[in-house]
C-alpha cells in the first residue's frame, strides 16, 4: 500500500471543494495565514481539515482514490 501524502496542494483543494484552481490557491493562502505560516511553508491535510471542519478521512478519500 502506498503511503498517503502529508501536504495538501491547491489542486487537492480544487478537487475537494469543486472550485477553480485560482479560488483554491486563495483558500490555501487563507488557511496558511490563519496558522501563521509563510508562503513557502507547507500545509497538512490535518490542518486543512481542522480549519474547514471537514472530516480528515473524507479528504483523504477524495484525494487518494
């Protein structure tokens, strides 16, 4: 079994929330700002799930079919 990725990308957010890639980039930056992270720092699936109040296992299902 392949190990799931730790970090979430704008492409993942676009697929999960069914929004455009540009909107997904903005959402990713919004979550980074909320956690006090800079642009070059990564965001984990767990951090995104906690911020958006979405179940983590559901995020993994949509990004790792």
